[in-house]
C-alpha cells in the first residue's frame, strides 16, 4: 500500500471540488433543503401533537443521520464517477496504482466531503431547530460509525456496478438510499413493517441505528448488543463490497472493459 | 530528414519481452501467439491495418487487459505477478486516452507524477513543461487546449517517470508537421540518450521509417513481418513501406521474399 498514490486520488478530487462551484454547491444545497423541510415539519408536529414526544431529535435527528449515510455513499460514488465522466480509466489503471489504493482514495475523499456536509447540517439543525446530538449520548459515535461504514460499502458496491455495466448504469446507483430507507426504519419503528420486510431490515446495519436511536429517546437506554450486530454487519458489507469491486475489476481487465470502457459491453 | 533511425540500438538488453500473447473476444482473435522484444535504446514500430490487434497488444502491455495466454516482462519484472512494480517502469501516450479535461495541465502532471512515485516532482514537472512547450498553458484546463496541445500534455505525462518502456499509440496523429517533427526528435533522443525502449504504433509510414529501428507488421492478430523499415520493402519487392503496408493489409499470406 503506497499512501502517496492514495493521496493522489484524494488530491485529484480536491482539485475538482476546489475548481468547480457545481461540485461545491451539492455539498450544502440538499442538506439545507432537508434540514429546512424536516425541521419545520417536526416543529409543526410538536405544536399539534398531544403527546410529550419531541419530534426534533426523533425525526430531524434521524433525517440528519440518514443524510450523513447518503453523503458518505455519494462521496465514494462521485469520486469514482469523475473517472467515468473524464474517461480516465485507461490512464488511471495503467499506472502502478493498486485497487486497494484506489478504493482508499475514494473513501478518504468521501470522508472529507461527507464531514463538510455533516458539520454544516449539525450547525444548521442546532441553530435553527435546536437539535443536539447530545440527546443520543456517546452512542452517537457508534451510530455514525455504522452509517459511515454502510455508506462506504454501498458506495463501493455502486462503483462496481457502474464499472461492470457502463456509464449509463449510474441510474441504478442514485436511488439506492431511497430503496433502502423503507426497510431500515428511518422515520418509523420496524415493528410497523410486515414480517417479510422486517427480515430484510435485520440484514441492514442502519436498522439497528435507528431502532437504537428511538429506544434512547423513549427510554434513555438501548440494547448495545444489537448495535454490535449492526457494526459487525457493516464491517462485513465493507469487506464484501471491496471483494465485489475487485472481482468486477478483474472481470473488466480480463474482458477488455477497462480498455474500452465507453463501449459499455465487450461480451 | 532522417534524424535518428540510423543510430543502432546500443544495447540488446530487452526492456520488454512479450511471449506467446493470445487474446480472443468471442470468435474474434485479437492476438495470436504474439512474441517480440523491445531493446534498450530501440524504437520498434507496431504496424498494421485497423483491427489488426495493435491496441489490444498495447492494452495488454499496460496491464489493462489480461492475455488469455502468454507472459509479459517489463524490465525483467513479470507484469502478471508484480503488476504495480512492472508498471513503475512503463508509461504511455495514446490518441484515445487524453488526460482529464477538467483538470489543469499542472494538476494532471502532479497527480500522475504522484501515481508514478516521482521524486522531486515539482522540478520534474517544470522540466517537462519547458521541454513540451507547455509553460504558458500550465494553469489551463486540459479540455480547453487544442488537440495538439493535449497530445503534448499526454506526452509530458508519459515522460514523467522517465520510463524504461514507452508505449506510444499514434502520438503525432493530431500534431502539425513542425510539432510532429519536434516530437519525433524528442522521442528519438529519449531512446538514444535516455536508455529506454519505445514501442510506437503508427499509420504514418514516413514517420515510422524516420524513427523506428525495427518494425513489426500485424495482421489478424499475428506478427506476419518483422525487420528494418528501410530495407524491408525492398526485400519484398515493394517500393516503400507504405506499399508494403497495403500489401500486408490486403493479402498478408501472398507476401514473398524477392
């Protein structure tokens, strides 16, 4: 593992973001939209609800955490798509760069961009709607770690899909968070889901985060064992996603996809 | 006119050894038992009609296409077993692989310099900007440069690591004659004084005669002819390399020594 080569991938992404307002704005725009939309909704629910439930940490906090997951995933895929859009695979993969170094570069790029979004979200949600992550205690750290790792796994999985099926398959990647969200109970407890959906939920690490988050807000504690399960699943998905990407890369090198990527298929 | 092809390779040590390369795409045979060497200080022309397998061979040498069979060693390092180390000794410029247009010249050179592990990178970039007359474009995005300027940036990238093996796929295709001549001279100087070997794919036969010490003619994925580009046409009863090329492209099996 050569860290200078990994740094080159990160630096490339930094140059692109620094030089383009079109890449800077999405780091903030959707965050602002989500916080404003869900912030006012929770404020309204607090005002009309007869219960003493505080919807701000319950709903706005959940949306913020889910946004963090999406930023992490998109951080990885966007850094990868830059090579897709610039048709840069031949140049990149004909260098001494290894797959581990390349993926590490994508992940570090994602950490940087998602952290910018997270800090901006937190500040906005705290200043305007009074949301504080202190409501979740120290467990916010493993919560975010699980979401971060699952975001990395989904991002790498998405990159592998686009590498295999060509630039047009970007379409498959953007809706992944929307497809996953009903199963992980971002806005509602898993208990409201039908049995077959709950079985899928148990396989998805964010389910344990959002269930745990609601449990803390309702009772002040949670079963930490379930969080370990979520964390283990997230680690497993990262490993599987890396193996999947590596397998697709070797397929692409064997079939000539890398050399003729824009053709989308060489079979 | 003839600049450097008169210079004989000073060393017979191979920087590239390809042995028994095979590649099929379904029923299409893109490379069929291809074996050749490129020596130090040698420029080898890779010639053949469209679809003959030149780009397939270059892709295999760059490690972006795995051969179905055969081995490739670059500077004595097995590409399949030690891909990263082997590619440290190689580089390439191809007309179909421009550098990202959304980065500036200097940003592209810095990133690829880091990927190739260049020491004293800033000084190396400064040298290359001067050598390829790119100083005034160093802060321009590559996408806004003319195709000739982009080619020069690709060549500067290809020279970042002073490669032992330089692969060029039609490097002068988009250059005006004056710049193309300068580039040919620079590549010849690189082989002569830098000690690297060059594999040069081209359809420009005048250029090939000008710079190449040896040529390989490909047809249907096979090397059908090999020799000195100055003497080879006469050996096969042709007036020049272009006539020989056309004969190889049309009827490779009908070629006979005279």
